[in-house]
């Protein structure tokens, strides 16, 4: 059994070594449009050589195996904050298969020492296979929650700038710049800067904001962008539109807070039942039942 596990692990290692790219292929050349777009945005720190090597290895393995996307789409990655051009859905599928193979190999190796562990091999492979999908789903939910919390403040700032007769494009630039400087981790401000980068490349502000709403995947943001686009197209007052949108997002925030607060009582009830009910049964009901049985049949 140990020999079989070692041979299986060696086969996986040889497969990974066989698809290692040459050093010249580690950094593919970018197109002119990608270079221009990247020059208008705040650039993240470049990945380390180890991460670049691992990613190139994963991409080469995906091409060799001919993997296709299964269960994860490009929109899922975008809403999770992952660039689908950097990590494609097909590469996620390959990563899931590698994780499952690694978990199965680990349990087989451990099973040679503790035979009972072999029973857990299918479960370990399954959990390792679904772990990347679960991570992406939770990342999407976390980003959605953060963006919903940031949205009311940004709409309020936009309304304040437009009330001061600042054009919408300049107001978006000022809001995103101030929030990015005050809070570098502000997700919605970074998405606004990406939209402004597309606007600087010649797109209309409506198209740029529409692409931003599609990337975020939050219905409240899409409603805000739709209202702004309709106001720009119809020539309506942006102050009134932003005022109505602020009321909507504030109301939604209050409703979500009320729903979260209403769940606390249910959870507390579950905790109380889980903690005190066993003690009540052991300390009260069991002695009472035992005493009744003794008096009845004793």
C-alpha cells in the first residue's frame, strides 16, 4: 500500500515537472490596449517569482490536460475579485483536481501507517475538490457585504459634490481618490477608479459605470448606475437622482441591519436550548421520572 501511494505521488510529481515552462515564458507580453489601461490604474505589487512560476505551471498543466470550466464561471471569479485573465475558470478546475489528487495521496500515505484512515480517502478527495469553489463563493459573499456597506457613504459624497455644482465625472474622481487615500482597502472606490480608467480610454461614463456594475454583481449598484445613466441621457437633475438613490440605499442598509438583528434572538434561543435543555433533562426530568417509577412499581 505504501509503495502504491509513493508511486502515485511520484507520477504526479513527474507530470508537474514535465510541464514546467521555460524561464522566457514566465511573463507573457501584454497587448497595447492592456498596457494603456494598466497605465491609467493603480498597479498592485508584482507577484513574486515563486507565485509566477506556480501560476505558469498551473496554466501549462491546464493546456496539456485540455481542461474546461466546470462549476465556476468567469463572472463568479470577477464578482469574487479575481481577474479571470489571471486565473481562468479552466485553471480553477485544474486546481480542484490537483487538490483532490493531493488529498487522496495524503490519505493513502497515512493509510499505510494507520489503516483506518483509508476509509476517509473519498471524503478527503471530495472536500479538497470542492474547497476552491467554496472559497470563491465565500469570497463573493464577503465582497458583496463589504460593497453594500460602502455604497451609502459613496452615494452621500457624490450627492454632496453634485450639490456643490461639481460635474459627475469630477465628483467620481474626487470621491474615489479621497476614499482610496483614506482607506486603501475600499473595494467600491477601487472599482470606481477602474471605471474612471476605462472612461479615460474614451468610453462614455455611462458605459464605464455599467461595466463596473457588471463586475461587482450587486443589484443595488446596478440600480444606482441605471439611475445615473437615465439622468444623464434625459438631462434630469443629478441632485434629485442621487438624493433618491441615497434614500434607497440607506433604506436597504437599515432593512439588512434589522434582519440581522432579528436573527440574533433566534440564535440566542438555539444556544439556550442547546446549553440548558440537556442539563434540565439530566438534573430534573430523569430524577423525577425515576422517582415516579419507584413509587409506582417499588
